[in-house]
């Protein structure tokens, strides 16, 4: 006779709930400071440090899981934009707004280089980069995004915007949306004037997702 699995036991339900709370807390802690100790995550999640280590044996494992989650959500939003047949500027701006609200791109970029990435993470990061470039180039070909802005420029600016908070406020999203609106006015073609300096090196951004041959000092 086939035995079907019943509802999660009390212990398994607690473990599943702890996983969700730990990951949510880790996103907040490490988005703010990737060098923060694991104990800060446990304290934010209000769980014992042993509960965290039962699920993730090291800080690197936890960082890798968060980076993977961020990259998967980032890829999902980029693919959604590529399937969107509305006018190009609306597609582009809505995509940036969703990415900023979800914190996916910022989380992945903040964590890149803080641990030794696995080959699958390196491949996922490359896929995200290729999709982001396609979304960017589509907007430029449509004539709605200024031609002197690179995908790397947008990656770093979104990462900067994600850090916007206000002391005493529960959520910085309204401010982040305000400054995204300002940014979009600067990004829209043709632009008020030429940008000074050089754009970020795409190879430098990609290097953060390549494995290290030796551990850092």
C-alpha cells in the first residue's frame, strides 16, 4: 500500500519557517554590509545561531544561496521585460522599477566577490549579464535610451539607489522610487549633455563572479 506524506510535522514546519526568516534577515543584513557576521543574521531573524548552522554550514554557503536567489529573480525580471510588447520606454522603466523594488540585482552585485562562487553561479551571472545587455540595447535601438550610457552604468546606479534609506523610516522604497524617477529623466534619450569620464569596465563587473584561485588574505 502506498503511503502518502501528511502535513509537515511541527519540527519540520518550524525548520521551514526558520529558513524563510533567516533568508529574509540575511538579505537585509548583507545588502547593508556583506562583511557582517553570521551572528547578526541570527539576531535579525530571532533564531539561535545553531538553527542557522544546521541549514547552512558556513557563511559562504549562506551568501551563495542569497546570491543565487538574487540572480534568479533578476533574470526573471529581465526575461519579463524581453517578452513585454508595450512601448519601449515603458518596458524599460517598469523593468528597472521592479528590479529596484525587489532588490534582486543589488543583492547579487553586493555579494559578488565576497565569497568563492560556484560554477553554476558564474554561469547564472553571465546569463543575467547577457539578458541585461539585451534589454539595454533594445531600449537604445528604439531611440528611448541615451546612447552614451552602458549596461554597466545602469548596474552600478541601481546598486547605489538600492542603498537609499532614511533614519527612522520603516521602508526606503518611496525614496528609492523618487530617485529612480530622477535617474530615468537623465537616462532618457537624447540626454542633457555628454557624460564625463569612462563607463565601468564590463570585465571588472564580471570578474566578481569568477572563482578565485587562492583564498583572499
